[in-house]
């Protein structure tokens, strides 16, 4: 059980939002934590050589940060029972200014029988959506 | 092009991965988690868990180990330098917690071609030491054509 009363929720209701500031340090930290050392996430010369506009964030970093909006709402990371996203656009992370990813969570659907709620997450960088169909099912 | 014949192919179980407390904290910091049960043992235990709870995307570490076996498989013929992550999903039977010892079995769910590109979908089942299913990770990679 959680502190959230499912009967009080409405589809479309906003449950929270957060802006995440990604810097090159964030990418190096995520590379170390995840073991994904693809150089497109920290080397400009390498990113350019493979035809990218610059260093980009790991899609999994964006995915991992975005779900925190749902986690903070429910207060328990262990209640996220199903979480999926599509990676639609890259997040380019400038060496000096970084990148800001804005995540907004809304109630997508409510399942009273199973006491679960689907949170739909929108994630955008410079007003361009970077995740598609980002949905987290929370067990209440 | 990815070899369509690997559709349905199952890869051998990976070696056990022991989930460390500090790895959970390190990963939680990397994904901007401030949820106490990812960081604080007492908070996790007060919430009813045996140890620190890993963030919802932590299973990617285990999935990666399985993926490496496929990338290294000459039959699959995947050019990793042309790979882009298309989508990702984690379905949890229970959360991963510190001191779990996890193994995984990967199956190639589908191989599709989309013009010059290939799309390959993997299903990785992650098990604990008692061989109970903890998480199913589903990942689609897009391999860009020449």
C-alpha cells in the first residue's frame, strides 16, 4: 500500500514535473554507473566522425531520469512494475551549457481492479519531444 | 543486415551478477534519483524491502551482459557501430534489491527489415538465485543500413 488513494485520481491529472540538467559530467557518471562507454556520449571528435551533430546523452539516462517524476510521486521506486519508452530524438549535451530535459507526468489510465495506475511521461529538450510513449505502471 | 535466421534463437544463461549496495547508490545518483529507498538502508527496510532497492531501469546492466553475447555472435551479424537504441521496456515481478544474484537468458524475439535498416527485438528474462523470474527486459535495436 502507498499513501496515494486511487479513488481520488483522475485521468489527465498532472502528478509532477521536473527539469533535469544534463552536463558532460552527468554523461560520464552514467557511463560509469551503467557500463555503457560508447564514446558518442563523451567525445566530440568521435560523435562527429560517425555523423552526429555532437555528443548526446545515453537514451537510458533520459529514460532513467524521466521515471523519477513517477517515483517521487509514489515515494517508492519499487512500485514501478512496468516501464517502457521509445527513443525518438537525441539529447545533445553541449560541453559548456549542457542540456535541460523537462519531464511532466500525468495520469494516463487507472485500473481499480489491480490497484495500478499508468503514468504517462512527456520528456522534452528545447521543446522537442525526446521520448515517445513513455509509460510507467505503478502498483499502489 | 541482421541475419533474420536468428529470430527465435536463445542464448546461454549469463554468469551471475551480484547486485552491490554501492552499485545501487552509484546508479541511483547517475539517474538523478532522490528516493530514499535507493540510497538509505533503513528507509528501504522500513518500506518492507530486505535491502536497498535498485532504480526501475537498473536491469539494463543485466540486459547488457546478455546483449554482448549476441553482438559477439557471428551468426547474428550485428554491426555495433551502426546500432541505435529504438525502444526499451522493463516488466518487474518484483524490484531488484542489493545482494540479489541475477542471471539472464536472452531470446531474439524478432528481426525485421525496414528499407536498408534492420530492427531486432530481444527479450531478456532475469532470474534470482532461486531461479524465480525478477524482470523481463525488452529492447529493440535499430541497425542502420550502409
